C-alpha cells in the first residue's frame, strides 16, 4: 500500500465534522494569506487577511477590511463560494451528529462510560420504586437500566438506559459491567414463575461470567430455583414468594393497618436495616449491653446473624461471639 493510500485511509477514518473543520480552517488560512499578498495596502499583515477571511466565510462581515482590486475581489468570490458552503455543511453536520447522539441516548444505543454504578435489569414498578429509594439515600449514585422491551429509556436523572438482552455480553459491555458496583436482577413479569426464574439465573450466570467480583442481587419467585441461584453465584437472593406471603399473613393477623408500618421501612424515608460486623471490643458483651450502646446512637439492635443463621430478638443474656454480625435498624 502506497503512502498516499495510507494517508487517505487515515483521513477517511476521521469523523466527518473533523474533516469539514480541517477544510474550513485550511480555506481561511490559505485565502487569508493570499489576499494579504494580492492587496498589501488593504491587508498590511497576514493576520489581517486571515481575520478578513474568517469573518467573511462565517458571514459575519464586519466590513473593516475589504478587497479593492479586481484580483482581490475574484479571490473573495472564490473563497465565499467554497468557504460558505463548507461552513454550512460543517454546522449541518454538527447538528445532525448531535441529533443522532440524542436519539441513540434515548434509544439505549450508547455505551455508559462511568464507574461504580448500579445496574438494574428489567423495567417494572419494583424497579421504579428502587430507583426512587436509591436516589433518596444516594442521590448522586448513577444507575444503568438494561431492558429489551422499552422502546426508549425513562427520562430520570442519573438513570442511563441500555437497550438489549442482558445475557448478551455486548449489551453488558455497553453497561460497563466491568466497573459496576452491583447488579440487581428483577423477575420478568411477562413470564410464568418457572421461566422467569430460569431467565434470571441465566442473566446471573452471564453477569458473573463477565465480572466474577460483581455483587449480584437476584429476585427468585419459586423455592426450587433458590439452590440454582446459589450455584450461579448470587450474593443475595430475594425470595419474593416468602416475603410477600409473610407480609400478607402478618397484616391479616395484626388487623391494625400493619401494611402502613411496612411502608415506613422504605429506605427512601431514611430507615435502613444494616448488618454490622461485631467490633473486637464488643465480643463477650451481652445482647442487652450492645442494645443500650446502640440506642445512644439512635439505632435499634433487632437480632444477630451468624453465617446463614439469623436470630431475631434473642435472649437479653445472649453473649456476642466473634463470628456474629449485628442486625441493626437505624435512620
């Protein structure tokens, strides 16, 4: 391949608006220099000629400089015919590129460039509520929504939309999964429970395959798929079938508007459940002692977590051990 061919290929690789910008600048420099030689009296320096070429091509036309000779005016006409068309093409290209990029953003075709973001998979009412809650707790946290059913993304601040199948690695690359903080997989409400769980586990396998260290939360609708979610590497499994049934039954048994109490547990209202590792100096203390210490910081100790075992409201004499974690309700 000849050197000229290589140069042409490199030139064609440039974005169109870069090419047009280069040509416009070249026209201004060339004609500005030429006019300063053709009419040195009207254009005492090369800079004056370039200034005249710039204001002429841009159609501003201050009138502080103008060619007086026939030769100068012929040069001006050639420059106007060539330069004005190039400038028009330049701004038209810039406008078209901006519109294309805007459409690509709304339609979820662009790649997210940020990091430490949360990836939400699926679009439904639960996801809307999660976005509101996360924005209330961490208003500057960036969210990337992946969904293949939406025609255009929701216009929500700090929510970036990526359209596509979340089991496709190219789609995950657009969501910049390598630098994500966590991913939350919600069940597809358009499928039956079994198919929705199988689809969620397949998504989980893809996520972990691309980024094994990614913290993944998955919603599971059936008991039989819980073990499969564990095997697929889920860091947290939300068993919707249990949570919903427990809340409904508790509300029925209480018969005192317990559902309103549950709504106060929304993180958006500043109420958070936290699991805190036990401090070395707290090992050996009783549940009662730790409870009193946390109350001074306006936090309520409601239980102990040891591995997979959870003890809510254990005896006050329970002794805190090194392997324990504290389940705390705070705001």
